[in-house]
């Protein structure tokens, strides 16, 4: 009976092995790109805050839109940092790897 389950679960284990290997490689490469994007988002947030508090470059009082814009860019920047989206994806891939190990243990 155990051999029967191994034969049935072998294609699933093979697909999970490939998915985990490719996904972990892609997450490592994408984390660098997301880090650059998060730096750009934080720079945009700093510029929005400068415009809100000082009125630069227009030398006039700013609207609350600039404040909301700055807060939104900070939130987007935090999601893109290595502790945001890449960490969530790495956790999901870790769960898939544990599932694959349990299937192999049968």
C-alpha cells in the first residue's frame, strides 16, 4: 500500500521540487530589484514631505494631498523592502518545501 502512495505522489513531489527550486532562485534575484524600487519610493516620500512642510519648490502652502502622497509612498516602500513582500514569498516557498519533504517521507 505504501508503494502505491509513493507511485501516486511522485509526480506531485517532482513538480513541487521544481517549483521550490525555481521560485527560491527568482526571489533572490527579485529582492534586489525590489530593494532598488523601495529606495526610489522612500526618496519620493521624502520629497513629498519636503513639499508639504516647506512648500518647496512652489513657495506656497501645500495641500494635504502631499502628506497623503508621502505616507502612501512610505507604505509602498515598506512593502517592497526585503522584510515585506520577499519575506512573505519566502515563507510561502518554505511551506511548499516542507510539504514536499512530508510527501517524500511517505
